C-alpha cells in the first residue's frame, strides 16, 4: 500500500493515469495533455507506472491503462465526486466571505 501511495504521490503520476482513462495516447500526446511536462519526467513516470503494471503499451505503441490501472481509476471515482462537492462548498464559502479589510 505504501509503495503505491508513494508512486501515486509523485508529480504527474495521477495526471498521466487520468489522461489515459478515456483513450490510449502516445508519448507526445501525453506530454501535450499534461501541460508540456519535461520529457525526462514523463519518461520516468511512464516507466514507473509500467513497472507497477498500471499502464502498458499497445501494439501501436500508445500507452493504455491495464486492467489494474483501470480498476484503480474506478476506485478514485468516489474521490472525484467528493472533490466536486467540496469545490461547490468552498466556492459558496468563498463567495460569502467579506472582501477587503475587516
């Protein structure tokens, strides 16, 4: 569990998985989708995610989620729902806060 949390806590790891949730992507496509992260960081994260068997390359050379990777993302759906609710709540709280000096 700790090893997985350490991997997912690394910068860009979850973003890469998130970007692969809908369709396979090439290295260049992932780099564009991830705000032009450096090639060295992307290469390192892809290697780590492949070693963890969360992603793999398909026959066309694109990165895809493995079954465990897709299952992991499905488990994160609850966090996504919570985050959206939290953002609405925080947005409402922020709108109610007085602006300027009190």
